[in-house]
């Protein structure tokens, strides 16, 4: 099964291309690759379980071990670097169409590369997305569409409703 992969560029794109097949083969999905720091870069790999079950410490360790091995072979970063693996968490980035649609109805914020209507930052209720466009209902009730390629970053905002929606289902008698 082909997973939709988040869009990355440059070094992050090369790392994503290198590690995504391994992660997917293990039953995970790549949410985001982020490289930060100059002297000793930190490579952050954010992943989800493909089966949407809770992400555990064991999941982190398994991905870290496999991704570390892939990056040692591919060697996209010269010199010393550190690997960090994490789950997407509750206030997760919205990087894929499925994230936008799964969390439609929840509060999100996004930052654009190029201003739209004179602004770079928007906050509102996620209305879903397709391959080209993501949609938000702003606080004033206006619905806006944003070209996905112009979104620098987007993420869910931590709210009580989001916490309740993502909590483990409770047992019913």
C-alpha cells in the first residue's frame, strides 16, 4: 500500500526519501522530518503507527534503531549528528491530506511561505484538505483555502475537545 508522504525539501527531503520505505515496511507512517542546529545537527523523525494504535516507547526505539542504520548507510549528513524519534503527539503537525481530514472540526493554525490576503499566519477550524488545498474556517466565520505548497507549517492547537477526541476509548459495560 502506498502511503502519502509529507512534502519535504533539500536535506530533509533526502532524509525523508531514505527513511520512509523502512518506516512504512515496519508498519509506521512518516509525519515529518526536521533538521535543526548547525554544529551537531539534530535529525527529528516524527512518525505514527499505520494502524493508529497508541505510539509506545518501544515504537520509538524500533524506528530509531532502523532509521539510524539507514542513515549510517545513506550518510546524508556529514560529521556528527543526533537522531530523535517521536510520535506526532496530540498537537500534531498537519502534513498530509489524511491528517487534515482526520482532524477536521478541530482548531488548527498555519503559517504560509508567501502571504495570502496580507497575512502569513492563520488560525481556525480545520475543514479538511485534498492534494492541492487545505481549508480553514477562520474565527470570523470566513472559509479560506490555502495552496498546500504555500503552507510552511500547520498544526493542531491543543484544546480540551482535541484531548477528548484523541484520548484512548474507554471501556463500556
